[in-house]
């Protein structure tokens, strides 16, 4: 996959609810319900960065990723970080050299993964 995930339905076709307010985002966590949003609630951010998903969407048995893809397991992430030289350097090897808040320490994109800064949303 050469871009960030940008789906509104699980693999089986069930919709993933969009949340737009901090209260809705927090309630999705409190209710253990899948949800997605745009960074900063701005659809413009979705054009290049895809969507942000909560844990309940990521971990749902209906499948967040398209057929043939999956959310990596902890073991798969460990294999990846070890293969890139360990946790102290793997992040830099996977992220772009531009687009991150300064200082973008250690960014080399030597892996070719081209990880981009896309934002986050906390439960509060």
C-alpha cells in the first residue's frame, strides 16, 4: 500500500462511523465503538493523509484493511524495527525527511517506506 488508509467501511461492507467532535471521539472510546475522523476534523487533511481510526476500528474482526492487507501484529512491527536497526533508529529510517515538525531528528527514509506526518487525536 503506497498511501495512508482511507476507508469508511469494514471489509465486509459495514460502515465505520465518522466522528467530528471531541465528545463523539471520547464517547467512541468509552463505548468501545469503532470510529474514524479527519485530522483536525478537516476533510482537506484527508486528501493526502487519509483518516485517523480509533483502536476499536483497527482491532475489529470485520477487517479495517482491504482484502489482501492486514493491520500488522506487534510481532510484525518488532521484526520490522529489528530489520531496520532497532527501535532507536527504525522510525527515522521509515519517515520522510520533510513535512515533520522540526527537528526531524534521524529522518532518512532509508527504508523507502516514506512515512508521513498525518496527525493524531487523543481521547480527550
